[in-house]
C-alpha cells in the first residue's frame, strides 16, 4: 500500500475518536464554612426559622456557584466548553488530514483529491453540535435547588434538658439553633459532576455520529479510487 494513502486512511479512521477530550471534570465547590454550631453562642441562632433562613441563603450561593461551574463546560461561549474544545480538536485533525491528502496529489489523482478535500469541511458537523449542545443543556440540567434544602441537617442546643424546675424554664430561654450543610454540599458536588459526565458522554456520541455522517462515510466511498490511482502510478 502506498504510504501516502495509508497515512490518509489512518487519519480518516481516527476521526471517530475526535471529541471534546478526556476532560471528565469533577466539581468542587469553594466554601470556608459549612455549619453553625448551636452550642457556641456566637454561632448559634435564636430560632429554627432564623437557622433555616441562614442555611438556605448559604445554599443558594453554593448552588449559584455550581451552576457557574456547570456552565463553564456546557455554555458554548465559555472557552472551556465541550463544544469549543471539540471544534478545536476537529479543526486541527482536518487540517492534518488535508496536508496528508495534499501529498497524494498528482496529475492523475487531482480530481479525486479535490473531491475528497471538498468533503473535509467541519461546518455541517459544527452546525449539528451547536444544535445538539443546546438540546443537551435542556435535557440535562442540574436538579432543582429545593432538593438540596432537604439535605440540610438542623441542630438544636437546649440547655434546659439537663435542668429541672425553675432553672429549666430559665435555661429554655438560652436555646440556640444551628445547621450543617456538608451533606447537601457533597450531594450538590456529586450531582453536578454526574450531570457533566452524562452531558459530555452524550455530546461525544453525537459528535461521532455527525462526523461519520458528514465526513467519514462520504470520504470512505472515494478512498478506493484514490488508492487505485496511486497504486497504478507506482507500478
């Protein structure tokens, strides 16, 4: 087999592995504190309602942070998005393939080389994946914020439990309330990572199908002609 043709064929076959890259991001949220301990007077809150309000306010901020990290990879305008990473990878691969194809050009092969070269356009694939990225964003959102409210652990410190009589009534006034967000934070991190993994796998699957439909399959039809012409010239 002609070495020039073998290189072209190998590059065409490897298009099947052109995707958004082995990123598989794991999401870690940034936070300094995840709890308010009710038995520490400065941290405790005077009522359960105030503890709920404060905990949910903190969870709101963490959820917005998770959304930002999620959009880093799913928003097509983000420089780290799966879509832009894929577009860069495919453009680079097609550029290499065009160079290899150019080395096969001779007076006899010029017509088929031109026809194959015309098929090496990323535009229809990019169009498919831009639409696909939008559909995947709708299909794989983060779970609702309310889900993480339910994961918050609330704690009460009631000093009256160890008292009796009048002292029990007095101590009751000093009841304090707190919370622990750690379980909710960990679940949010896991869910965001899981949704990104599902999104990326689905994106890569669509990319493979689109490349096959618009580039690989049409090119493969013409490769035997190029191979025959090159082998005829070498004989």
